[in-house]
C-alpha cells in the first residue's frame, strides 16, 4: 500500500547528497556535499525574497546596466550577493563567476580551494514584477590539474562535459531544486513548514518525445531559414498537432520540457548571430541536466557540452529537450 503524505518518509536534500556520496564516492571528505548545501541555503534565502515581492523592496530596476548590456534588477543584486556570501565561507571554493559580474571573483588562490562555481543568480528577473516564474542556475567545475592557481581563465574556460555538478531552482507556485552530479537528475521541493528541500522526484527521466515546442516566434523573420522551415512544419497537419508553450524565462521553459518532453529553441538571429544564452552558466548546466535525464542539447552544429568556451560571458544558440524533438529541429536546420 502506498504511504500517505502524513506517513511517507522525509528525505532532505542534505540527506540525499550524503547518501549519494556514500554510495558513489565513499572516499570523499564531505566538502563537496557542504558546497551543494551552501547553494541550497542561498536559494532558500532568495526564495523568501521572491515570495515577499511587493512587501519588501525587491521589485524594479537599480538603473544600472550589467556586463550583458541588460538592465540590472534589484533582485539580481540581492541574489548575487546572497550566493556570494553563502559560498564565501567555504574554504574549498576558489573562484566564482556570475552573470552579474564583469570579472570572476577570486576568493582563494590556494590549490586546495579546488571548486569553481558559476551561476546566473536570477534567470528572468524582470518577470518578478509580474509574478512570472523565475530561477537560479548553477554549474560547478574543478580547477584543472597541472595549471597554476593564478591562471584563472584557464581554470574557468572548460567545456561543459568537465562539469562535476549542475542544477537549477525554479521559484514558482512551489520552489523546486533540481541537480545532477553525473548520476541522474534529482528534484526537491522546498517545504516552508520545515524550511528544507524535500526529495520529490529521484532519477528524473525526460520523455523521449513531446508534442510541445518552445520558442519566441515574434522573431520568426530574423531566424535562420532552417528554423523558419521547422516552424512551418511543426504547425502543419503533417507534424500531428504540436502545441506552442513559451514563458520567456529559461528555467521555467526548461523545467516544463524536462518533465513533459518537447523542445526549447533559442536560435541565432541577424542581430545576435552567436546566440544570446550564456554558455558557461546557462547552456552548459542545463545541457548537463538534459543529458543526465536522457535528453540532448546542441547549438545546431555540435553538442553543447563539447563546446570549448573562449570568453567568460560567451553566448550560444541552444536547442535542448527530448532527443527525437531536437532531431526534428536539426533535420530542417543544419547550420
């Protein structure tokens, strides 16, 4: 007999991380587990600010423009500093890279500070003013062996397949955290009654097909010809009834695609021929999660996780989702 919610066992994210560590990395010291715990703590603080938006001063813009050329939101600043403070207490974090910072933050140059954390503190932050789902995305790398600690960019500019962990948090009707360390994707829901993330889905699998496509069709006229051809096909009777779903918040669109299947497409445009999504702390972590759940991610030319970045805030096109649906897109669009 299934257990009722009242009698079902509770497993927190900290318990889950330690359990997976014992199973798969019994030699580990626990420092990495503490690092993931620090990220979870930061996102709980951010979730509290989002939940009280309109009651506390987190709405609107600061009036500044960040390195991305985007207007900085008050919540961007609060979230960025919250994550930095939570990670800054850990001796094993040497470098932090944020969408909101022009340059990486060097916390410690010791080789013992082996972890590099890259993050988008608030994806879709402009949507908080209108109660649309937003999120946090993070990626974790290790310093490269044999590379001097002071050669910061050599440590940061690693292809996505070198990630040792990645995840995201979506702040919506509930706050959900998903993460992977390379042994599947696991999902947790923040329980406000106890202030902890509780395991809600273990070993998440993306459906291999899905009749949903996600793209901003307002830019149809400036998309590559192949993407335009796909969009004509997907709306045709031949395609068999696809539905368009586009929220405009990357984490929210990806979260739906991960659970329901389908494809998310952010192609290049005439104005942005290299794409707009950031490779290191948006496309790479979500690509890692997609692959661990049985999906796939590409820039249209190659696997996202095989791209070698050349700049801190490098941008990329992205097609991500169920393998069959990504293949449909590529069958029309082969740059």
